C-alpha cells in the first residue's frame, strides 16, 4: 500500500536589513566572511 501526502516547511523571520553575500553553501554578510568560511571548511574547522 502506497500513501501519498504532502509535506512542507514554512519559515518566517524578522528582516535584519543587513547585506547578504551567498556563494555555494555559505551565506554571510561580506565577501571576506565567505572567503573565511571556505578556508575554515577546507581546514576542517567546522
């Protein structure tokens, strides 16, 4: 027996009115923070 259904996730948040920089899986406020996130990831820091 196969059951069909619908799943969804609804999120809401307060606007922060800050700059957003996105690259790959990372979302930060500046390009410098993105570069640091990639470096930290490559060095297995998180």
